[in-house]
């Protein structure tokens, strides 16, 4: 068997290093299962003379193997002329697998080093370690260096946004504020590449290629990049640094993928964006999220905290450290600085995205966007105007909290792709529901979520919706079957007593069925992702119109 499971080239800052790195995923079964005597002999051979390898297949053995592999990587590198190589080794949830990472300056040589390490491990059990290292190092000497990393050094201001929920809305708000100031803005997100408000390349560009494509446009004066977990793990961040970073929150999502099994590990991944913020820049952090605030320990930039609570300990901590904060005081968005009066920017009722303050998550997104915009140096009056003119509609924020009216039925479209997102969707649906009216939800999931998360979404939907339908997303089954996803959602809903559930093959067909049975005053929600434009078109064909801020405010007042 071969020990090399995967060799991945990370082109920029990543989970392991603030610069380009090679990531190896290795099968260490022979070392993990080796008898104690053989493991002790190996330890002596590689210079680990005073160590206890632990019993076969134990956690102690896994940690011993991690030390041994790190030493092997350095030994091969040193023998081939690369001294003092930094090496990071991480265990995984599988005791027979390890992740090894080291930085690189020349791609071809670095990849060859990774394969050489794997070759040593493949031949190690019965080989002379010194002779084996010399043999693979000699072959490594003959490899051409290859190209250098393509990580971009930005020449324009860059705001990088990450988090589990809210990053797309927040990045769009920041881009809108910058455009309000007259700047030609480029931004990348899960929908594509936008230049000056125009979608020029559709697709999911929340990874490093998105930032690179934005900065490749010579006319762009200001960049906003949405940075997702997958891009950091699979390719690294495409930029050497950013001027301002934003971390919206960290909640359970995409767990069980690429070695990230816990929310704490996910937070560590997200923190990479804040770690590469310039020391003279600002890291905008959610003060209401303990995992986000913990990033203070690993960043060099100045802290700018946002919180809905003006008495939050996180705000006091940031101000005591010479940082800043944005919060809500008397229903105003307010900025705090050490030893200064609070600066009241704008009332929440005048920020359409907050739905008159109804949407807790969009209040947080507003605070984050205002913080980042001020931190990057955009004028105060332009920040206010941008917040006032950014709306929850298909033009400004497609697919996120979009409100429509079809006769006297409200329709809400949102991605709502995880627990926190669905809770937020129900929050705003309840906020516009008139007394005695119902909530009808079309729910759907993508296939790369864990079973328990999909069931939990079904449970939330079954608990909070008066009428529940399943609307599948065929483009996003991701290795699952429709029947499998259907059953998982039903399992969750049935736990809270929701059993009369109809399934539809598409989002549009489910939306159509729900609107058909809605009564005046009811609110229909659709967890829309795969067929956003088709849903927009269907709503328009039925005479539906987007709700203006005034119409939304009227609905909120009627609901109260």
C-alpha cells in the first residue's frame, strides 16, 4: 500500500502557514499498528531516543508517529539542501491518518519533497533510515525547482469577509457603500465576480480564484472578497494580506469535510482571514460570538468589535485595547471610541436591511458592514447613505431575505442553508405575519451536510412551520439521492410531530404549490438556492412585486 493519500498545493495563506504550503494527507497504518519493539527501534533510528511510542493504534502512538513524520520531513529536506524547514503535523479523526504541511517557494521541488517523504514511509518498516533518506534526497536534488507561488500582493484597498452566516450580505453591503462613495468596486462571492455592480463571471468565487479575478481587473479601485471555508482548506487564500477583515460568526456548517469535524476547528480555519490582516489595519469581529472573539489572540491588526449589546464585555475589552466598536444605542447604529462620545450614525428603522430592526442577523450584518467601511476609510456620510440605500431585494442582495407580495400573500426567499440561517428566516417570517395567519415553508438541503444537520433542519422546519413542503435541489445532491435527503428531512420533522409533508422535485414547483394554498396574510418562505432566477420569474409571472422598505415597514407594523 502507499502512504500518500493526497498531496495538495496551497497557493496562499492557509490553515497551517501564512504563506503558500504543501499539504500531505498520509496513511500511517504500518507505523500505527507496528509492535512496540519495532516502534521503539524506529524511534532510536530517527533520533527520538527518550520517547514512549505508546501501544499500537492508541492515541499516544498517533502522537508519536506525528513527531516521527515531522522529523522525517525535516531530514529529507535537510539532506537535499533545505535547512530549517518549518513543518506542521496534525492528527485527524482517523487515527491512521495524519496531515503534514510545510511552506514552499518552488512548486515542482516542493511537490517532489512531499512524494519523497511518502516514499520513505512506504519503505520504512524494513529499511535503513539513514540510507533511505540519502537515497530519496539524492533523487530530489535532480528535480527542477519549478514556478513560485502566485499569491497576489494587493495594490488597492481590500476588505475580506468570512464567517458561517451573513458573509455574502455583509460583503455586498460593503461593496455598495464603497460604490456610493464613487469608487469602482470589484467583489467576489458565492454568486460570482462583480465589477461595478455587474456580474461578469457567474459561479462560486468565494475561494482564492475569486480574489485573483477581481484584482486582475485593472480599473478596480476597491476590492471586497468573500472568503469561504472550502477555499482556505483546498487552495489557500489568494492574497498575501488584506487591509480590513470581517468575521461575522462561526456556527456548525460543512462539518465532516476536509478534516474539519468540530465548530472549534472551523473557527480556526476562519481565523486565517483575520490573521493576514495588516498590523496597521482592522479586524472586525463579532463580539457576541465567543469563538470569533477568541481570534483576538492570533491577530496582529487592531480590533474593531461589533455587538448588539452596548454593555458587552467584548466592547469594553476592545476599547481598553485602543480599538473601536459599533453597537446599537437607543435603536441607533453607534460607533464607540476610547474617551469619546458615542457617534450616532443612523437609526435602525432607516436601514432597510434590518427590517425596522426586526432581523437580528441583519442588524449584525449592518454593524459589521458599517464597521468595515469606516475602518477602511470610507467617509462617514457615505457609510450612512450606503446603509440607507441598500435594500433586501433581488438587485442589491439576491437570494438573501428577499421579500415579495403576491396579492395579499408575503413570499420570503433566503438561502437558509444551516440551523442559524433557518432560525433567522423564521424570525423574519414571524415578524411580518399578521395575527392569525400561517407560515408555509418550502425546505431543501444540499447533499454535503452531515445527516444530523439535515435532520436538525427538518426538526426546526417541522416545529416552526404551519405547513411544510420539501423542495429538492437536484443540482446540489452532491453524491446523495433525492430519496435519501427526503428521508433525512422527514426524520427530523417527524420528531416534532410534522408528518403531512409533500415533496416536490424543484424549488419552483414547491413554491407554486405553497402559494396556491396560502390564504390572505399568510407568509410563504422558500429556502432557495438552485433556482433563484426561476423563482423570481415565477413570482413576476403571478403579478408578484418586490416589497419596498415602506411596504416592509407596513407589514412589520401590521404584525405587531
